[in-house]
C-alpha cells in the first residue's frame, strides 16, 4: 500500500517557498504522492474553510513537477464543473507529459454554492456536468495525435452513493474523503467499488482518541498505524494523509504536520 499527502495550497501561511518546502519534505520522507485541493473563487463559503491565498492546482503542480523528481502529483479533488472539459483535458495532458507521467487526477462535483454562482455554473447540475465532462476528457485523451498524454488515472472523490456509482462507471478508483472506519466497512460490504484510494485525516495526539466520531487517522501514532493497517486489509491501494485539521493558522506552522508525517514514515514501509 502506498501513501500520499494532501498538501495545503491555501491559507495565510502558504506561499511559494512554503509549497516548495512541503514538496521537498514529502518527497524526501519517501511518500509516493503529493496532492492539492481546488478552488477558483474564494467566496465566503470557501473562505470560511480555505482562506486566501489559494494556489490553483494545475499551475502549482506544474511548478512542483520541476521541483520534484519522483513523487506522483495529483488533485484531491478537482471540481470538474468549474472548467470547460477540453481546457481541463489539455492542462491535464500537458502536465502528464511535462511531469514524466506522474499525474493522478482526483475529481469531484464540488460543494460551494456561492463559488458556483460566481463562475456562472448551475449548482443543481453539478453531478450531471461532472459525468458529461469526464466522458469528454476521456474522449479528448483518446486522440493521441493531439493530446497524447497516455493514460491519466481518474480517482472519483466523494462519500455519497452518487459518488460511488460515478466511480464505478467513470473512474479508475474511488476516493472517499475523511471518514470513520465503521462507515467505510459498511459501505464496502454493500457496494462494489473500483480500486480503493481513500483520503484520511492526519491528527496525531499524545493520548488515544476514543468514541464513535473518531475519524480514521486521528489519535496516537499507534492508532494511526492501526488505521493504515486496516485500510490495507480492506484493499486500499493508496492512502492519502490530510494533515490540515481546519484552523487556517496551521498553514503558518507546517513543522507540526511534518513531524507527524515523519513519524508515520518511520513506522511504515512506503514502497
């Protein structure tokens, strides 16, 4: 089982130097995948969780492709309805070529209604648009004379039944986000999914976290390692660790997250 990291590409502590340090740290620790989030307009509903500055993922990943050498690069998740599908297909194909085939395209339908309004995209049609656009992107990539990127893996993000169906129909993998392990066990027991590639929290504590609301990846190092072992046993091919826990001030002190990532790396065989 491989491990990745969702790197914060937003917030008051984030700038190009910090993003470069994040990339070099994550690659240096032996992680397999570096992923970024996606927002285009920092409307109030977005700013409440992910305040400016927000670095656009394709632009940032293209730059980080030149900073790094081995680590795969991806989105968790790209909000598909925000961009014309041929624009997304072109940017993804170019990034795949420029990075030496390291791109993983995590996709989702989005949630920020005010951001949809600002972009002139109908919020109520976001699911149908995502399906239509993913199909259009795959059709564009099939024209190797023009796009020629090779196969770009698509991870369909989301925890809803609709996301599960979309993953089975259009994706190479299902990418559930920040969940409780009992929920995942129950879901896998009632639904067939393609390859499992979850994103979990990373919040390391000195004392155990107990109770029914504990997210996978929350608690002591032993609890986190135990969660990773269970995810491996459930069939996860890659697990993405998300060290951002909701306070924008965290982005000014990435050393805390790096310490947790180093502790996990020391206890896990990443390759």
